């Protein structure tokens, strides 16, 4: 089934206000942009999660999502980039662990892989977090002790978790009923009723307890890309916060199951048919993310999003660039300026730094701006 063949419910009959809103979205081709959460300080000195930005951004017919036979989103973008790389003679190695960066003198000569192979290279861009790059990949003798100490001090306490659901039918939301694909299924769904809600969630997590009612954001990918699930079934990708990397007490596997149950119940409060529709669940805790993807502390942002660790504070305050002490090695991931959020800016800036060092035209540097 193609995207154009999906039958949408006639939401015009449900509510004139809702109909007017979605008609404007349809006509203007609006993108719902929900950026990641940041941590900021409350008046009482405690830390709570607040929105960096949640908005409807009208991009005047410019799309951030590539839609086609292969679907849309970051996976499609990755395939496009891979195709461009291979077309220019590049090679992509999957499931290949880099154990260390090889050097001669103070310059990089390549990388050593965990399977014993070595790959020669004059230029190496590390998308690993700064902690892993400075403390594990680069030779200790080439990283000054003061820099190693600063890398150790980067706050890397991941609290994010991921749950993938396989479901037999779409959520029938109380606020906008319907079990056929409609506007309520094709955008992001965020369960964050108030700042007090998030304050309570963070308060539990900071004491090492998984939040009983955490921040939640999920997307029903199969509503826009039916190829992701068998006919009549759907997939949900859920991201949440407030599961501490270090538990004050309890068994990790037991807490994993309790979290899955809590999130199933939480979604069920807004879509009563949800629990009965769940066929399977896959839960990724911060500890799982660290083990599988090598992100220190399970922190997907390569460092906690705190005032001293964003923008020019990446990787360190006073060192907001992409160079390392080793010639030919650059940081290009979320742990470098200006930070993550799948915006491409760190990679672009790192590429410009490489070109500048090679004596080529630098181009315009991406500047971090605030709204």
C-alpha cells in the first residue's frame, strides 16, 4: 500500500476547530517540529526538564523528510548519504568496532579494528563521544593529562530510554477517536501535561529511582510508512526520559519490565485500546544503549544538556572546536560544537575544519543561533 492509498477519516465531521486546524496544516504543508528536551535550573536550585522548543514551523513547502518507496526519516537519509559515499569510491563497514586510533609521532596514521585489521588514513573524524575519543581511542601519551581530566569530568548520565512496540491496531485516542490512519496518528505524540509533571519525574530520577510517570514522546512510523509493518499492524517508536543510569536499588531486568508495563498503562490512559493491541515490546535502557552503541553513560547527546555543556561548551568550555591534540583527528559528533539533535551542524563544522587545514576553501561556518 502506498502513502497516497491510505484512507484518512473525515475529521471535518468530528470538530470544526480541529478540521480548520488540520486543513491549514494540509494547505501550508506544515512540519511539526518537536525538538529535544533540555535540562535547566528551577528557582529552588533543583534540575527539571523543560522544552527547548515545541512549535509548528511553516517551511513553505520545504520538507525535512524524504518520502518515497523506501519510507521517510533518518533511515532514508542514512541510505541516501551511504549511496553518495559509495558513488564517490567510499566504503562503509557495518558492525565493525574501532579499538584505537593509530599514530606516528603526533599525527594519525589510521585505525585498528577489534578484529585485528588496520585501516590507514591521514584524516580521521570521530563521531564517538569526547569521553570515549580522548580516554579510549587516542593514545594516552598524546593527550595531555589536563585534557584527559576534563574529558573525565564531562557529565554523561543518560536518563533516556527507548521502547519499540508492535501493535495490532492503531491507538484510539480519547481526544480524537479513530482507528483508521488520521492526523492524530501521523505526527509526534507527547505526554507531558505540565512543568510540575516533569519536575516530579526528574525528582524521582535524580535520587536513582525510575520515574513512575516519565516524559514520553512517540511516533507511529507505520502510519506514514506502511512497509514497516504487516498489513493491518503497526509499529511505535517511543522515547522517554527519567530512567537513571545508576539505580539506587533494584534489579535492572526487573525494572526494565516494570517500565514497559508503566509506559503501556500510560499510553492506555489516552488510548484505552492500546494495551489490548500490544503484540510485542522491545525496551532499551541507558545501560543497553551504552553497551550496544558505545555511548558513554547511555547519553545519546554525548553529554548532559546542561548550561556548561552546550554550544561553545562542547567538548569543553574554552575548547569549542573540532580539533584534538593529534594532527588529523577531529571530533564531528554531538559532543562537539554546537551539539546534537540530528541537525548536522557538528559534522559540517568538522568538515570545514578539515578543509581549512588542508588549505582548501573553508566556506561558511555554521553558526549556533538562538530563537
